């Protein structure tokens, strides 16, 4: 049997990697340099922006995947951020001695314990949230938005009930405090650490999504969940897994964010959610890569604008979103849908 | 005639408030290629989706290989042995050709020998093995969609209008593929509007209109009987040939 | 006559009709029934909230759009009137100018946001309005030279609306006919007119298209309706109405500030009232607003007493602390969405059958 040549065989499809959104990032950073004027300030702001961006990415990634996979938008995602941060205090405050000890090892031990507990609790909470709050309203967007918003309010208020109405200070561990002087620029150590953690999470997520079968299924499910089911896989299980992982990541993001601000408030989750929403819209709903770039863009703009025109810092992010949606109405990396 | 592999009895399907399938009776026999014909909007796609459990039958029953699948979930129906090539092909465009086939192989890696067999009639898939599926041409995507359904042997293959919008040369390679599959005694339910494409392939044939089966018989009879073709399928069929 | 006023959309339940009639009657006679400032505040707030919530229901209940920017438009109305009166002086001209600018700004914003996001997905709209509204609230408190920041602006209203003004010297049924009373009736009749107008809108052919879109936008589009256009129009209409409500509130309070207009708590209140009252029934906005504002004013005091009585039981006292009002609202809200989706109006109408 001789195979019949198809006419299109001749032309090899080009490998399509969409570079343009990647270039926006350095373009933005370079454009800010002359406006800011001083190179050391620029370096400081850029590192701060990258650190903040990584933390936002960690919080936003789960949300965007959950949306892509099941068309579920969890307006209560911010609650996991807050709960993560507050749960960490259960370890960090009693272990203040270890945190403030002059030993990297003791600092890290206390911190790892806190992160593990925070991620465990938020993961579990995510599981419960999915069962109780989200499952009954699958496919009903309107109710979904209302219910998850309500869930967020309740969670935020419960933080007040359990931890009281006051802000909780959360000092950085001793070895993470201070800055590294780099020429004229001072770079806070913690920001570098946040960048490193963010990169690790991103690379890990990238590897899981690209190199494992579960990852492939998630990516396939984001594009066409029905087809994944028709191939014989239970998408609900995938979804619950992603939901739990996303909640745990939001918890991790909350711990990092709390340490960055060195102060916890019950509203921290809902405040950051505004940026998170902008990020996942900019990135393209459902796209992890877009979420990563979007988070860095939003954070850089927030830091540059915060320095240049502090009064309109948040409004500048709305402008960024408008600009990007004018360029690409579905976000930087639109997810192909059915 | 061989025994029935899939039987639909009096199947009704509602999409939202619309009553689409209005009592479909259909039998697919083991080892045969059954062709489902009918004009646009007759309910062919809805029938396949109901078999796959993507719509739920509101009345009637579906039995596959002795098992009642009327209320079964889509993944259960798939694991029971039905593979589905939807009308829009359902390719994962972000994934490579290899990754698309990897997901279709539930056992793990696709079997190398079977892959070689598939490459025999769909050589483009081998050539673009590591390309993102979204970069393939329409015909190549259709090949991938079919390859995905046959990368492991399944009891029944549902294929929805594979020739839609394809150039004649590509349709030729699809015919080759279906001949190969028939040679391996694969049971196939093939939805088509292109009568020219299926007249030589089909064993039995059913014609749908307005959510019902309006004719059942052997393809050989229908292929011979121009009057019957005329009355069932209208003049438009000639335009396809 | 009544048929024309209500655009043929009757409450369709004896209980509901009774409750509504009672509510309108009490609100109409409020200045003569109550004497305390607290009670008058409650009555005025109910009037304003009926407009605010009914206009939100036009979006949520009739068009199926979730917006988190309704308080933004409300705030624009309040600030528009407030800042104009503050900076130009207490004249009717300034008030009209402020209201005009506020309406234009609201319409422009609603149009832009609508065209941007309604085309994509309803869920997009919810996110974008949330982001824009938060940015707006922060902007309003940051631009303190202009807006008065967190403190807001207290301003004077035109002579005729001031408490010191007397329309006639004599008292009527023991109530002075002063500027405050005139302001109240401005609110009352303003609210009544706007409500009847909204009733007309939802019962017009335009309103029916909106409901068709809510039921199945895919099909409405197939029938030839440009859903984006209809949704955007509904959005603009709701925004303009909310702006008017904000202006009325500012006139009553003679104050415009972030806490009374832009805060997210008010957004939650609106959502809650719409859901509890009954989505897609403007009458739900009336019943819901009345019940909610009453509860907010009198139940919170009850919570405080309970909390004080329970200081010995730490967690319970925390739970009942008046600051945890929002917790109970939230719980109630989630439960209503699940178990009570047709709201009070739906329940009352079902009672009949
Ligand atoms: N999602 C849907 N919502 C409403 N009606 C639908 C939907 N999908 C299909 N239909 C209707 O069902 C009927 C049958 O469609 P389909 O099964 O796709 O026909 P065919 O595949 O034979 O062309 C058509 O009238 C179509 O308009
Ligand atoms: Mg079809």
C-alpha cells in the first residue's frame, strides 16, 4: 500500500512561538529608565517589581488554570492568600526565637515549617471550598461569581473572628533582612529570594505542564475539556487536583507577600486580587505563560508608577490592561477554545 | 449479518429547551462500517454526541457491547471502547502531534508497530511528529484526529464528517485509511454528507432527517438505486461527486 | 391609570402588593410619622437604595451581567454634586452642572467598559469592573486636594434645601415645613419617578430583548440582536441611574466621601439586597432595600447588646460583635443564592399558587 502524498506535505509548518509579548517586558523596563533618571533607583525598582511580579504569579497561576480547565472563576481565591499568611503566623510567631536567631538554618527551618503548614491548610481549604461552594454551581457563571464572592467575604470576616481585628506584624527572619549593595544600587535580600522562589515555582510548573502526562492533560483540558473526557479521562479529578494545588500556591503566595509587607491584614487577599485579576486578563484567561508575563508587567508598572506618579499607581495598571487589550483583545496568550 | 455492537432504541435528546433527537433507532453491527447520512441540521452530530455521553438522552436507551451506557459518563463510555472523532476534530493545538497521540494511548506510550502502520497511510504525522498540532493544515489535523482514535484498538469508532472542507487528494488518503481499518474488521459509525466518499466504503447505511432515522438498509442497495438516492438525499448529492 | 404607571407589570401577589403599598405609604408620609433624625435618615436611605438597587437589578436580574462597579457610578453622582457645590457654591446652577458632569463621566465610563469587556464574556466584565472600581476608589482617596481624600467633602446645599429654610411658617400636623422636608420629598419623588421609569424600561421591547439575552445570548444573537449593543445600553442606563441615586444621597447627607459612596461594603449590600429581594423583579429592590436598611440600622444595635452580654465567651462575643455584621451578611448571602434564588418576591408570588 503506497501512501498518497498530500499536497500540503511540502510546506513545513513553521514552529510558532509568539515572541512579541516577551519583548514587551524589556521594552517596558528600558522605557522606564530615562523617566526615572537614576540607574541605581531603576535597578532597585526593577528588582522590586520582579519580586512582586513573582509573588503575584504564584498567587494567580492556580486561578487562571482553574478557569481554563472548568470555566470556573473563583472570586474567593484571595481568601486563600489571606488564610495562608495568617496560618503561617501559627508557626512563625511561636518560633520567633528561631526566626530572629543569627542562623540561616534555624531561620529556614522555621520558615519551611510555616510554608508547609500554610500550603497544607490552604490546599485542604481549597478542597473543601470546591466541594461545598463551587461544585453546586458548575456551569452557572452568575451564581458562581456571587457565591465565591460571598465565600470570600465570610472567609475574610472569619480571619477577624479568629485573629482579632488588628493587623499582625510579621518580621522577616534575621538572615533575610537587609540589602546587598551593588554599585550604587541597594537590593533588598528578600526581594532576591522572592524572585528565586517565583522562578522555581514557574520552572516546576512549566516542567509539570510540559513533561508529565498529567500536565499534558491539564493543558489539553484547558483547550478542550470535552475531548479529554472523550479520550477516557475524568476531567473533574484533574480539576480538583488543580484547584487544590492552586489554593496551596495562593497560600504560599500569601506567606511570601505577608513577609514582604511585614504586616498582615485580613483584607490583604482581596486587595491583591485586584492585581491578580488584571494579571490573568492581561495574560489571557487559562494561560500560565501569559500569567507569568502579565504578573511581571503589572508589578513593574506598579513599581515604576509608584515612584513616578504615586497617586495613580493602581490606575496605571488599568491603563496597562486597556493598552494590552487594545493590542490583543483576548490577552497576551489567548487560549484556543473549541 | 453479524450481531449488533451498538443499539439505540427510541433515543430522544434535548439541548436546553430544544428537542433535537426525536426517537432515534439505530443499530451498528460488529465489523461493519455504518454510514449515517442526512442534510445539515438533521441531528447526526447530536446522535454521535449522545452516544459519547456528551449530551444525555432524555428518553430511550443505548446499549454498547451488552452494556447499558444511557446514563454512563463520557470517560466511562470511552473506556468501554468507543473512540470519537468530532466534527471540529478536537485537536489539542497547543500540544505536539506526539503529545496528542500520547494522551490518546491510555496504556502509556503508543505501540511502535501500530504507529508505523498509521504512518503508512498518514505519513505527514511522522514528518511533523514534534510540531504543535495547531500548525498543521486542515487535512493533517483530520489525520491526527483519526490517528488519535485508532492509536490503540477500540471496539467502535465514531467519525463525524471527516471530509468536510478537505481537498480531493486528502480525501483519497482518508479513503485509504478507512479501507485499512475495514481490513482489520474495525467497527465504524461514519457520519457524512459526501455520498461519493462513502458509497464505496459503507456496508450499511442510515439516513436521518429532523431528528429521526428515515431510512435503513445496505449501502450496496442504495448505491445502485438512483431513485432512492434522489428521494432520500435530494439532488445535492450529485454536486458532491 | 395604575396600569400605565406600572407599565402593566403588577406585583402579582396579594401579600406583595400589600407590603409595597404599605412601604410607599410609610415613605410618603415619613416626615409626618417619625420625628427623630435617625428615622428620617433610614427613610431617606431606603428611597435612595431603592433606586440604586433597582438599577443594579436591571443589570444582574434582567441582563445577567455581574458588575462590581455600581458603587463607582453611585460615587460619581455623589462626588459630582458634592464637589460642584463645594467648589462653586451652594447654587442650583452648580448642582445641575455637577450632576451633568457626573452623568457624562458615568456614561462615558460605562460605555468604554461595556464595549471593552461585554463583547468577550460576562465573567470578564465582573473582573474588569472589580479592577476599575477599586482603582477608582483608591484614586478618589489619593487625589485628596480635589476630593477631600478619606475625609470626603462636606458642603452646603442651595438655600431651599437647608434645614433652616421655612417654606411656610406654620407647622403641618406638628411638622415644620423646612428645607430638610423639601429635600426628603425631592428624594422620595425622585426615587419614585426613577423607579417607575425603570419599570417602564424592563417592560418595553428593549427590556424583553435584554431578558432574551440573559436566557440565551447565543440564540438572541442568532435572532439578529446585537447583544453587545443591548448589554452596553443596559449598562449605560444602569450607570446613569446609579449616578442619580448618588446625587440624591449626597444632597441628603450634604456630604460626599469614600465610605458612604465608593466602599466595597456598599457594593456587597447592593448584591445582597438584589438577591434577597428577588433578582429580575424590580419590586424585589423595594422590599429588599427596606428590609435591609431597617436591619442594618436596628439589628446591628441588637448585635452589640448580645456581644456585650457575652464578653465572657471570647469567640462568640467576637462573632456577634457589630463589626462582624458583614460576616453574617456574607453567610446569609451565600445561603440565599443557593436556597433562595428567587428571593422574597419569588417566594411571595409562589405562595399564591
Ligand atoms: N448547542 C446547541 N444549542 C441549540 N441547538 C443546537 C445546538 N447544537 C445543535 N443544535 C441544533 O440541533 C439540530 C441538529 O444539529 P446537528 O446534530 O449538529 O446536525 P447535523 O450534524 O446533522 O448537521 C440543528 O437544528 C441545530 O441547530
Ligand atoms: Mg454535524
